[in-house]
């Protein structure tokens, strides 16, 4: 009893119960079949006595859908057999399975409910199991029920703690504004990690209807970004209506109308909603053949999605306030340029013109005239800048070139200087909307890193829409070079990893190298993707 009750981790507890049962009944083999939540089969099968190589050769573990093990799920009573082959419910053993004759099975109850069944087979002396073995195994099953109940409570508490910590991490990341990370990517990463899924996917309503994939977190590069789940799917209507959807097998479910579903098994589709507003959907699929999500996991994931939606709304409101502050600052800068700088330049120009007329030296008159012309050009450039500063976002065209300039101008406020820029190739006509959107996000993150960490005095931004990728495919290449302190050897790389994941999801790449400072000082960040 002391051995069985040691420790709180559920699977190790089941291992100890099997080992103890085999020792007490002098059996070669012991196993515990954990009944699934719906009672239709076995959710887990823990065994003792079969070595790893034999288990590998046998292959698939029992699922409890048929045979004697399946019958014991629906009829949870003690069963003792001298020879398994004599029982009509027995359907034989798979290839490579060791021979078993004697069998003894008793149910394990946790707080009055059936948790599973404890089985022992094949006594070492080859004889049948006796009444003493039945009584011993029943006592062990009772103690096992208590130990399993404690382990379950412990695991549930730890699981809730992980989800709560994940919700806090999402809220902190979204509201701290650190390193320019994409908020939706943060949600996808945390959801995938907490649910133990193969991927975390965030979808937002598409202009043409349905839901568009806007963020993907997975171990492998995915081309899922930009894929639209059509409105004809019943799942879209349910999720946008605020209802969670749980799928047992995404690959075979007829409601899944995209080819991406073939890569996954069980999946949760949860609405990102807060205050009655549905922002989009969060999808956490597991791999093919993986175990379904438990009721507890579904509840915790739904709560996480609600918390993430609230954090997204708060982050959106915070960004709106920051954007408003930037526009107010731009208005102030525009007024100062108009009321102070231009007037002073104009007065200086008039003074130089007066001096030019009074001078009798031709070289002086020529030099002053050139200076006056330069002042006139400068005044025109400042007036252009004032017009750009005072123009509202709704009045600006949506071309990629303009969006790049907008990011550069907004970055000039915290930097204290305006980064230089250069465009090459058909930037506005060839670069698609999805690639352009991700390029702008990459530019924003690179400029944010330069401002926060580089201490740069000069930044050069280049957008080349005539680039050729390593595979020969045409694409667009963004490079952001600075003369700052560079990237420390042991410094954080989360922003750079985020840039690379974003590029790889589109079939591109991202890297960094020496900057434009003296002797290669600073950093150059390159991001590229096909059109």
C-alpha cells in the first residue's frame, strides 16, 4: 500500500500498481486499462511484464472496443478464468503476443466511478489464479482507486496552473509591447504549447466571408497563412456565433472544407470572444491518431481563448491610444515646422538675398545665390513633410510603398531621426497583399529592435521587389541596416526568430549580418519572401 501511494504523477502511479499487482499474485504480466470519458473504449493501457521490443512488434495497444477487455468496460465485475481461450468473449491475440492462459481482472473505482480495470495473467507456476488472488487484487484495486484519485486531483491542479500561467503570459506579452511581437502569433504559440497540440492557429474574419488564417505556430514551416476557410463550412457559422466546436478527426470530418485538415486528428475550434464580440477563432489540432481532448482540456482551452480575446482587445485599445499620441505629436511637429522653422528659413533667405545684391564680388554673389536656392529647396521639402504629417491615415493610399514610408515616418519620432529609404522594382504592383502585410510587420519589428536595442545613429531601409530567391522564384527582399551596437553573443533572439518564422510560413527566409557602421559595426536584418 505504501508503494502504490507514493508519488502523485498519474502514469507513474499506474506503473507502480501494475508492478505491485504482478508481485502479489505471482503473475508474469499485469496491466491497467483506463476507460475513456465516454465509456466507449480504453483511453490508455499501461502494462508490466512485456519488454519494449515485444511491445513494439505487437504494435497497437488494446482499445477496448471488442473482446474480453471491451466486455469488462460495460460489465465492471471481477472475472477469473483458468484459460482465456475458453471464454467466448475472447477474440485471440495479435501476432507476436506472448501466450497467456490464466486471467484475473477487477474494476478500479475512483470516487464511485469506474476508472478502469486491473488485469493480471499467467502465473509463474502455470497454475490458475485462486480466491486469495481475487481478494488481494480487490484490496489493491481499492487502494489504487484512492491513489489514482489523488493523482488525478494533483494533475488537474497542475494543468489549471499551467493554463493560468499561459493566460498571464499572453496578457503580459500583449500589453507590454515588447520587441514588436505580433499579438496573434503570441496567442497561437501559447495555445499550442498549453494544449499539447501539433499547431496553434489563429483565424480572423475574411473580407470575402469565412475565416482567414493569420497566425500559425508549429514546428515546421507552414503555408497555411492566408488560407480562407469558406463560409459554407458549418464550423465557421458556429464559431462566429460564439460556439466552440470539437472535432474527433479533422482529416475525415465532412465539415472541414480545407486540404490542411488532412494533416491533423482531434481539434478544438474556439471563438475568440469577449464582451459579446467575436474577434476570430483559435484552433488547436493534434496529430493524426493522437488522443482526443478531455473535457477538462476543453473547458480550460475555452477559458484561455476568452482571456486571450480580452487581452487582444485591451492591446488593440492600447495601440489605438499610442497611435493617437503619435498623430498628436505629428501635428505638433508640423505646427512647429510651419510656424518656426519655415519662417526662420524664409527670413534667412531674404537676408542672404539682400547681402547678395550689396556684394560687388562675383564669387560671393554666386555662392550666396546658390545658398538661397538650397534654402528654397529645403523649404519645399519641409512643406511636403508638413503635408505628410498632417494627412490622416484614411486619406493615405494603401500601396506598399506608402505603407513602408508610413512606418519609417512613425519610427522617426522615437528614433529622433528619419531612417533613409530606397525602393527597387515594382513594389506596388507585384507584391501581393499577404506578403506585403507580413513585410510591413517585419519592417515594424526590425525598426523596433533598432530603436530599443541598437542605439543607432543611422538606419537604411531597402525594399527590393526585383529580388530573385535561392530557388529562382521572384520575390521581395527587405533589408534594415543600422550602425548600432550589434547583437550581443548571448543576447535575446526572440524578435529575429519571429521574423524567420513569418518568412518561412510564406516560403521565404530571414537572417542577419554585419551593419553599416565602421568596420561592419551594427546589424543588417534581411527578410525575403515570394510575391
